[in-house]
């Protein structure tokens, strides 16, 4: 249910192996970057390089005017594709994590595990000595499969480390928010978006070219000839093209009806007869989900497609897919040569130059594989108590203000307004760090190298997941502490609202200097972390969140007339965003960004109301400029380009300019009038809340 997670960040692309992609050759060609309308995208390095002087007024492009000096001097770090407030905050936390990982005075078992994994990551002598052996072992096992029955046996074996044909985990039950359920979803595709297998775009072509350039080098290291490697990729692309027919596209995943489309519950009896050839329930039983009473099958059409293909005469196709998936899954846990090849590919596909510092990579690996242990060790060194108290207080202040804001929404009937306020009042808010942690007792790495540590962790996580199947949910349990590969860890610069449990989480990782400091003025605070908190609250009332009630159940709590009015307001916003060109003739998709845009607008409205309530003289300049600074961003064009189709967040300059131009206080503060680039006629403004 990755779409359920509604991050505030502009870039929360789900990078699996390949991330976002463009081959190098197009980067230099005829790209006209500066034809954005109504604003040029000065988040792009190529564009800001062309500006010689700071604009003398904020009237035409507020984002550029506020951030000019920063944009001119900012540099994207080696191995990265972006720099912004969130990377600043992230770097601050990474430095603190590195202190934790090298502090021999820390005594907890969690710190010991995190430090062990960190050192194992950096022990290249041991990793090189093992070479590709662990991967080779799994590939040999797949290659040796001679019948469909043997394939089923392998996929049902908990000791099997390789790729799979569908993914299973415990997740929030969309029909019963107070319980966990075994959730089934399609495996990831090489081209990421199923739409690429139906109607190929330039992105897909470049992705495929990149994969074909790098992947065979890894396969050849495993003993395949260049022809065999090429044949295996061709087979895999062809098989994925068939399967892609059963998988929702990236655009469909960003649409508000996505949550309804993936809410498919099946009893065990229904599941057992759902497929004729694919024994998916048997496979799940083998993997430890034997007690499951029911399943949430996110995309039943995918299982049906897989069922058609799960045949003896397609065995070689299925094996090719599994081998490719296995390489993807294990690539980064192997030797130096594998590591370097991976990053060479990743950089080429993403327009990245240079490599991150190895210590930072090792730190990221620990955070990703041991999010609970890393966080516990972090809090052992950096006590979160005061920050938790302060942020919790700020959240309740903002919620109080939001309540007043909702009660003043005169386009809603009393009945719907009451339901909205009830939802707000029942929102579960957790900040900084959880009260409870998952139990990893007994996890030990003694004597293990990096690869075997990862295996051991995976076994533990599987055990914890199994123990949750069909169990009641503890609202204080953070999934973040269990698996940061699905979502981020606590130390990531992010915040999130989960509509299906009506819960907002403000992660410790977002509370760094660029967004939150104790010495900030009220206006600065509201323009930075305050705006982020209010943005997450607004997700409860965006077109996706609005489908869930106070308990997190998918349930229409709107009167018919109010629902229609909400849809009409949202449509006006969609139309406005659809009219914006980001750069190079590429338009923003109003449909895809509607949820984020509604949240951005609701949040600034709430922050202005809070300030006006609190202060006799609001320093509006300080507020709007703090807001614009929070979204400052310098990015490589490849990633900005891809984000336009693959990310639900608008580019940052649009996030700033379209939002501020909705508010009369902005026009009054800066004297913006008709004819200015920032002017939007009052009747064309698109407030939803
Ligand atoms: Zn958001």
C-alpha cells in the first residue's frame, strides 16, 4: 500500500534498483529547459546558471526572488541528485548517526547490533573474500528447478533467499483498521511503471537501454555468456509485458480511487480457489502465513495474469524472471565489484556525478536494515524527551487551529462539518519516537559477515510479520521500526499521514535546523515545520484522505451535496495545475498532484490563521519567505523530469508560487497587482479548504 503513505517531501520516489532514469546521451541534446509557464523552473541547475542578477522584486517569481542567492551558491553533493532543506536536515541527522555508530561508550544491545552491521558493511576484505558466492548459490538453485512442482517447493521455502513472483507482508487492513492482514501485491517491474509495457515512452526506452547496458555485466560475472545474458533479459521483458496488463499504472496509483481499487479482501476459502494453476496460498503457508484467515489482494488482476503463465511450458520464462529479480534483490550485499557496478549504473540512470562517502552508505544500510536498533541507539545518545514534548504541543496547537478553520468552512453543511471535526479530533498524533518497539530479542550477528547479517535480519523480520497476521493493531506500533525498505525510518527527513488508521507521524529525522529550531520566530516556525505538520493534517481531507472516516475505515461521511461541492473545488484546482508547464513543454498533471496540492493549500491557510490568531502584528514577509525557503531546491533535470510523471508532488518552485498566490495576505504584503507574474485573478484562485 505504498500510496497510502503521503509524504510531505517533494521527492519520495520509490527507488527500487534502478531509480529514475535517463541515458546520458539525451542530456546534452536540444533540451530547452527554460520554457516553463507561468514560471521558469529555477530548481534546475541549467536554468539558474542562466540568471545573472537577483530579480529586483518578488512580483513575477516569488520562489526565485526569495531563493536566488541560495540557488546560485548551492551545490549538489557527489553521489546525489538534489540539494534542498530536506537534504540539509538529512545530512545533520546522518552526521549524528555516524557519531552513534562509532561511539564505543554506548552500552545497549541495539547499539551493539547497529555498530556490528555498520562495521560489517565496511569490511570489504571479508566481502571480497566471499565474492558472488551467496548470489551464485541462489542462482544455481533457481537454474536447477526442472518442474513446476519444484518451483512451487522452492518459492514456499523460507530458506530461499531469491526473488519472488509476488510480494507478501502484513499491512493495515483497509476494511478493518484495527487489525493487520496478509497483503499481497505484484512484484516490482524492471521498467517500474506498467504503463511502459503498453505504451512505451522515452523514459521506458532509456530505462531499458540502461538496464541492457549494465545488467549483463553482472550476469557475465555469474558465468552467463553475453548472448545468454541478453536472452535472459529479453525473456524477462517479454514476461513482464504480459504481467503488466494486470498491474495498475503509476498514474493510476496516484489517483484518489486507488485506495478503493486495492481494497480487495478474500477469505481463505476464496483465495484457495481464486487461481487454478498458481498455488499462491500454499506458497504463503510455506513462508509462514499458514494461520492467515484472509488476504488483502491489492491487484487481483495481477494474480490472474500470473496464474495464466504459471505453466510447465513457461518454466524457463519464470526462472529468467526470478534470476533477474534475485540479482536485483541481492546486488548490494555482495563484494566491492558488485557495489561499484551498481553505483555506476545508478549514477548513469539518474544523472548523478561522483559517489557518496562510504561511511554514509554504511550508515544508510544500517538505517534501512535495522531501523529499530539504529533509532534506539540514536535516542540513547540524543535524548528526544524535550523535542517530543515541544513538537507534540505544536501539533495540538495546529490541530486546535485546524478545528476552527473547519468550523468556518461555510461551503459545507453542518452535518459534514461535524464529521470532519470528529475526524480531526480522533486523529492519532505521534511525534519524534514511538512508545513501543518491536521485539528483536535473540537477534545476534556473532561471527557473521555482512551478507549473513542481512539474512539473519530478514528471518527476524519475517518472524515478526508472521506474529502480526490477523492480530489487533496496537496504535502505538510504528511500522517504521520494522521495515524501512517499505517506508522511511524514524531518522528520515519526512512526515506522514496514514488515512487508513487516521494517524499522523512527525518523524525525528525531519526536525533539523533548516526546518525546526527553538530560536525561530512564530512566523518562521509556521512557514517551516508548522506548515509541514498542517500539510500532513490536510491529507486527512484531501481527495484520498476524505474517503476514510474518523476510525480509518473507508466510508463516505459526506452528504451528497457536500461531496459534489468538494469534487467541484478539487476539479478547479486540478484544471489550474494542468495549465502549468514545468519545463521543456512538460506539463504538471493536476490529477496526479491534487492530493499534495490540496494539502499544501490547506496548510498555508491554517498557518496564516494561527499567526493571525496569535499575534496582533503578523510579519507576513517572514512567514511567506520562510515557506519559500523551506521548499528551496536544486536538482538534476533527469530526476525533475521523471518526477513529473512518477511523483505525486509538484516541482518545488510550483509548490511555492501556486500556493502563495491563493492568499490575499500575499498580494497585500508584496503589492502584487494585475500584470505581475504572481497575479492570479480572485475568481481564478483555487482554494479547496
Ligand atoms: Zn503530502
